[in-house]
């Protein structure tokens, strides 16, 4: 009764325009209800597993399914070539007081390049990469790279398989800071972690044929987990990893015990439209919290203009990746500028106002340049950029995965610096079994890399919660 009276008082306090919005949307809600119920009856719970072949030439009658140890290596010649190219780099003078508003500031770029040339120790970082066991195995015609980290053995300890999937322009190295945290004993629970490289990224072979998208990557990673002997496991993803792991949960939900995402979206529709209309005035009516309101509104500024300002690379890579890729694949300094600018704004949009892009506030140059070197030494920047083209050749909202809900236990973590905010009420449209939703106090797009303790704690708590269900 108190809630009814509260609603009456809230309505009475609205001006005439706001009352019209509430009344109009109420009428529309009745009309939409029948449509929504009809659509629910048409939803499917899984998507086709499919099949593919991404190797060069014709598919052979049989394929080697063995798993081989792999070690990251370098050479004096490789380092010498890098140094010569850095020495020959050309720079354009930045505009006065432009900071990172026009992209990577070339004054700071010279400083990064100097550190790279004279202080960065690639051989030392190769040893860091080899701290964990690396492997490769051939799936659907291409070599898939992954690291496989097992915890120390303890009595009365449950070991849970977990796959972590990176995005662009990241790599498996993003997870190195959370691996020690995940493989500790957490009240009898610990993780056996698998971190693959998306085909075309880093040490995973690039597809030789067109069409390799998140669905293909999901299928390959499911085959990888099966090859490793895991029938059930947890998944975690951000950026492209979010889409890939979600597809995995859609293809084989019986194998996925839980899905944890630090980037997630929901389909547009009536509920979202209603939230945008009413949310700024009466957020509780449309399931928005005060933190949702703070992150969402003004919506056009925060979720349209900001995305337009920061998505130029997206349009290039989704249309003509090979053209733009030629330059950054040939110039290490150009590659560093292209990749590290994303780590600047992806961490905090306010970094655009800083002369150094705020990069060393959250990261070390050694860590940042190690990620760049994974792309440089493998020559994989072009093939990684093609992943955008393959996923946006057609309208992604018409793909089967976009029309299929996710029913596995899901944990969502919302970092304030993420590309765009998706409230829990929106996420529930697509993710039908959300068991945890966390607002993080700080952190951005590269959460595991930037805020490893916050990230790992939420992931561990999510799995602990699912294990008790």
C-alpha cells in the first residue's frame, strides 16, 4: 500500500509533459505485452554448433589432434631489426596543447619509443611470458595457442576449470596479474586456468579463409576444452572475449557451469526505449538504480557522442582492415601508438586531456610494450583487425546468436570506464539467469590488466556463489 501511495505522490509531482510520457508509455506497455509474450515463445535456447575449416588449401581427411608444448622465443636478429626500425621512425609534431585529443601525442610517443629502444628488455619479458606453460594444438586447420595453469595440489580442495578469453588489442598477457590470485586456495576452491589466443592474435595461427567470426572462435575453444578433457567449466570474457564466451554458452550450455563478463550488451527494444524516456525522472519504475542513472545520462552525450569519438578504428577495421594494417604492421612505433592509444582512452576517457595519456598511472611501460611485442613479433596486427570485418560483414543483430538468450548462470561486472554501460534491467532481457551484478568503483575496459584484485575477487565470488546453487 505504501508503494502505491508513493507512486501516486511521485506521479502528482510530475509536470504535464512528464505525466504525458508516463501515461503514453503505460498504454504502449499493454500493446507491447502481447508482442513480447509471443516473441518469448519463439526463443531458442541453443545455437548450432556448426563446423569449419580455416587452414590453407583443402581440408585433409584427418587432422593431428595432439597437444604440443610451446615456448616463446626471440633472437638477437629480431631485436636488432626492432631497434633499427625504432631508430628510423618519423614523427609529426603535435598540435599545441592537444594532449591525447587527436590520438597518441607524438611528444610522449618519442619518450615511449626511447624507453623501448634503450631500456625495455625483450629477452627478460620473454622469460616472464614463459613463466606459465604454453601449448599449441591444431583445430579446424589452424594452430591454437593457449597457456594452461594448474594450481598447487592441496587436500580437500575443489579445482574448477576456467577459460579466460581476451579481446582487441589485448592478449593472453592481460591475465598474467590475476593468474596467481585465481590459483590460490579460496576456502577449498581454486582454478585450473586456460587462456587461449584468439586465432589471428599473437601466437595463434591466423585463419586462411574468409568468415572467421566469434561463432567460429567459440566452436574452436569448445573443441579445445573438450580436447583438454573438460566436460564442464566456467568462462570469462571481455571485449571480443565477451562475445566468444557468450557464444560458447549458447552453443553448449550443458558444458558451461557459469559465464562471467566484464563487457556486455543487450538487445534494443521496448524496455530499453522506456528506460531512456522515464529513467532520468523515475528510474525505479524502469528498474534503474541511481548508479545506472549516473552512468547512462545524459544518454546522447555518454552513449552516442562518446562512442562516435572513440570508434573510428572500429569502422576502419570493420571495412578495410588490410589497408590500415599495412602501416602498423611495418612500423613498431606506429603499432605502439595505435595499440597504446586504446589502453589510454579504454582505461579512462579523461586521459584524453593528459599529455601522456595517463598510461603510466595504471600500467608499467614494460607491461604495455610486452603486449605490443606480442603483436609485433608475430606480425598478427592485420589478422587481428580482420576479426572486425568478419563479424560485421552483415547486420550482427540478425545473427542467430543475437536472437538467442543465455540461460547459464551469469555474473556481470560493470566497470565505470567501460565503453558503454548496460544496466542489470537491460541485461536481463538477454541474460536470463543473472546470479551476480557488480558495480565496480574504478576501472575500465582492460579490467584484468588494470584492476586485477577487483577483477579476480568478483570472479571468485561469482563462482563460489554458483557452486552453492
